[in-house]
C-alpha cells in the first residue's frame, strides 16, 4: 500500500515536471491533447484524421481558424519525449487512403507533435505546438487503483464478476478460485494459473457479444513487454473477513504483486503522461454497447463515470500550470455516427450525454468545460433513400468489409449495399433497464432493418485540384473547435 510519504514524493515529481513544461511553454505555447477510448472506439482513425485535417485542410466550417483561413499551415515536428513511440501517421493515412483499410489499433502509448502557424484575430502571426498523446482507455481505468489497496480491489472485482453476464464468463476462473486458500503457503504455479484464468475472463468480457467496458487491470489485456512478469501475475482472491495476510501466504504474494503493478506500471503512466495533459477527448463506441444489450450499456455508463473521476479537471490558472496541471476541456465523442442515418445523430449525442451527465456536472463545477458530440472522424458511408415495397426509406450506403454477414449474405468487400439501421430509442433509462431497444423505421421495413451494425471499408477519397485527398467526416470540425478553437484566437 502506498504511504503518505511516497504520495508526497510523487506529487513533488509531478510538480517538477509541470515546472519544466511551463518553462518550455513560455517560449513555445503548447497544448498537450490526450486521446483515449476503450477498445475499438477508433482512436487511431481519429488522430490520423485530425492530423490530416491540420496538414491538408478540407471542409471544416465549424473549425473557425481553419474555415476562415487563419491557419497558414501546419507541419510535423520531432516529438519531445524520446522514450515514447511516435504515432505512425504516415502508415495509418496510407492504409486509409491508398489501401482502403482501417489501420491496426494501437495497444501502447504514442505521441506526435504538430506545429501550427496561424494568424490571431488582431492580425499578429503566432505558432501553437500541439502534442497529441494517444493511450488506451483501459490504462485510464487503472488510475483508481493508485488509491485502492489489494483487498478492496479484490472484493470489488469478485463482486462484479458474479453479476450477469460476467458470471457465465468467469466460471473457469471461479472454479479455480474455489481451490485456493488465501491463508495458505504462496504458490507460484497456482498464482500463474489464477492470473491466466482471470485474464481469459477479462478477454471474454471484451468480446463484442458482451462489450463490457470495466476491465481493470488494463495491462492484462495489453501486456506488451510486461507479459509474463510478476507485476502482471496476480488475481483477486476470496478473502476471509476479519483476517490479515500472514507472511509468506498466497494472499501476501498476490498483494505484493498488485502493489508492484501499481508502482511499476500505473504510477509512471500517471506521472509521465497523464498528469501533463491540458485537453482530453474520450472516444466511445456506444454502438457496440447497443448491439450487446442493456448489460453492456450499464457497464459502459459505469466505465465513463470512472474515467471522468480519474481526470484532474478545473480551470487552468497560473499556479495550477506551475504545480498541479489540470485538464480544462474534456470532449466525449460517440464514434461511428456514419453507421446511423443523420436523423439519429442528435439522439446518439443525447444518449451519451445522459450517460456522463452526473460526472460531467462535477467537472463543470470545478471550472472545466465538458461537451458531447456524435462524430465519424472518417465517414465510410453516404445517405440515400431506397425504395422497399411501397415505401421509400432512409438508408445508409457503404461497402461492408470482406466477410461481414447480414441477412444470410456474406459480403465480398467490393460491393456497395444499402442498410436500414433503424432508430435509437428516446428513453435511455428504459434502454439501460432492457425495456427499449432499436426501432425499425416502419412495419414494412422491419425485416429489412439490421440492428447489428456492419463494419464498412474506408471510403474512396476525392482528389482536389492540388491532388491532395480529403477525408470525409461527420463533425470532426466541431471536435477541433471545442478542443483547440480558443487557443487559436
């Protein structure tokens, strides 16, 4: 368990790092933008589209600095942190435009620096340095562990695993757990087996059929170079009430490794990256949760509340910039809006807003700005009205990825098809209770509506007069205006 002294030392390190960042910012104004999202939310695509927009331009009417021509240009620059992988922008944009495939998801932290030349409203020319920090949302959900002892985490994890549908997915782990005596002698083989079965349970929860979101510890699913290390070899135990961990016991061994995970994995991420952010966007694949049902939606709601609780939020001041940096703007973005007809975009936003409203209210009270948007950083579909029987119905058209299935048909990855995604419900509370779901557009279209959202290939992009391709989007400009607009005035 972390001591008050170690916490004080850690705060001193954070403050020292903040002083260095502040000094550098005096000569080159900088915004550190954190981009995160839970699995398959579209972080890589969003960052690639954001960088492409700033480098190339395009149709961004809501992003005022770009729409009015005050951004003279932007250029990639060497990133400031030599020990952090560079975000592979060139490879990702090539995959999207030249190969028409979605880039591989990133499973580690990465960075990229852009230098933006712009003209202020007063006419003066300025530069803004934008450092984009990409990190998995699963890591964010680890931050509460810093203040949570092993015993508390173990009880919470077990209680969660005994609720539906997790209880079915945890059967093998629970069966092994029943054979373990926390007060007995430490046992490396039993510990490794418990950690493996616990990881299998977490992985099963993440499957798209269940789409669970609360899955700490995050590195169990994204171990990287820590795979097999003792810091990732622990699991919850069914601990007896009123007892303490005897020296040399299985309980003491699990607690020691849990503490090592916090100190060697979670704390450095907080100190070196997370605590330095100025702005944050959280990408949310709400459609995956809709597909999986009310259990997944409730789990996502709890995860989003936990994510907001992790942020140090508030209005940025001179003193906070010096000693305790704060995130002063947070944007929650429901991704893949292009999988719905535009008449449902406002409803998608309203649903996400309802899911974060309590936590967002607390952030607003501290002076931070919080907003919600439904977007598609790269739009893969277009809209049309399609004749079905005697009715003309709103539909979306796109090319499903090869191997996608719908209505008994398997798609070849080349043919454009029309789908009828249906309507989102008005009542999110009823949906969370399982009392409401998608509605078909009309009775006649009920059989045609496919409420399991297809995966579409990236679009064929248009070439402009200067032969620079433009990536179509939905409300990427609104996201850019909220995150950067005030810093480009």
